[in-house]
């Protein structure tokens, strides 16, 4: 099970990258695009997702260290 911070990071990463598949590859989770889409929908329903008006750039993943 994933905590709220992990879900939020995944949604924010998706908004930056613009690809479900690349977001999962970057973070190593969640296990499916369906799950990530559900998280995006949850955050959107709560009003936390604001689509960026910027063009999406090629996926560049910066791994975050625990606690960082």
C-alpha cells in the first residue's frame, strides 16, 4: 500500500512528464497505469490537480533520496 506522500509524488511527476508509462518507469511504482490514473482522478476530484499549461518535456527522472 502506498502512502499519501507517495501518491502525491506520483501525480506531480505525471504532471511534469505527461506520460503514465514514463512516470511509472521513473518512480518504479505503482504497478500499473490503471492505479496511477486512479490516483490522478482522486487528486483531481479533491481539487489538487492543476494541469500545467507548459508543454511536456522528454522524461527526465531525478531520483529522490528517502527523507530528502
